[in-house]
C-alpha cells in the first residue's frame, strides 16, 4: 500500500492516475488495484500489487513528484509477503481443442519472459468451460493474442453458477516481442 500526504485533497486521485497511468502496466511492474483520498487524514492511498517488493520502490519518488510533497512523506507498506510468480500460481492450463463451441475471451495479464518470446497469459474461466486454444497473430507492429474457451466435455447444459477461476498458459511467439504492442484479440 502506498500512502502520501495530499495537499490537493481529492484532486490527488486524478493527478496521481494521470501521472502514473503508463507506469502501472501488467508487464512493466506494479499494477494499480484501487486508490482513494482519506479526508479526515488528508492522505492519498493506493493499493498496488506486483511481482516483487523492488518493483514498488520507484513509486515513492514519482508519487512525491506528482503530488508535490517531499519523498519522506510517501510511505510504502507491504500488505502481504511476496508471492513467487504471483499471477501464475498453480499448474498451467492444458489446451483441449476438442472442447465444444470455442469462443474468444479476454485475457487478464500477459507476462513476457526473459527470452522475449515466451508469453505467460493469465485468464479467467468458469466451471463449465476451459482452455480450447490460443491464437497468436504477429506483424511488425503488433502481437495479437486471442484466448479461446470451450465447453467441457462433461457439461450437459442447464444452469450453473457464474464463478471466475483463474488459469494461465504459456505460448511462444515466432519472433521476439521487442517494441511491438501486445494486444488482446478477443474482439
């Protein structure tokens, strides 16, 4: 959790988000969970998660600059111990192209591996479906990743409770990602 004195009151939320929007991406480090202003204390709070404690340190200086306060008035408070491979816990999903009625779904996060070609893709599925396959379309400017879910074989139809189950899968691009944009192709 990030905590800072906020001389601009509730305007600190917009100021901070505007100055940090590009920095809080999925593959570049910390990710914004939520932020708010606490009027009784005159403080700005942001909850962020990320791959490791080190990824949060640059936020102290950039938050101080954005809010116009000394860096000594910006504090980082860990809420939990670091989790290795935090968005990719458990075993990877196994694609099954025999699942029925494949349809594209949004992915949640993509992490680009050190080889610049391995993509670990985090997505959400339900109890009635699972990973059908992943399509990767590449050109000189973009890597478009589409995750497809299909109905499980044992699913016979009828009603079910909507529940989000996290899953992930690793795939490789033909060429290194480099400076290309990685976009969701679910549309």
